[in-house]
C-alpha cells in the first residue's frame, strides 16, 4: 500500500520519537516545511507535523539524543 506524503512524514516523525533522535526530528520538520511550500500537504497537516516534531523536542529535551 502506498502512503501519502503526510502519512510518510508522520511515520518518520513517530520513528524519530521512538528512537529519541533530535536530528531525525529536525529532518522531518524540514521536509514538512518543504512539502507545505510545494503544496503537497495542507496547512492543518503541517501544523500536526509541527506538533510531532518541534513541540515534541521542546517537551522532551532530556530524552532526546544529540546529533
């Protein structure tokens, strides 16, 4: 089954959270910004991805591994 861009980015964000990777969270955040600028995801989807990346990093700073 093929995933949408949003689904793929959510999958990557959850994976980055599970392995506590700050670098991967930043990478997913950058991809989400690019996808939004290109119109590949909606504003609401970009807000959701922002929550899963930036907000997660702000709320869990001690658990995350440095790059």
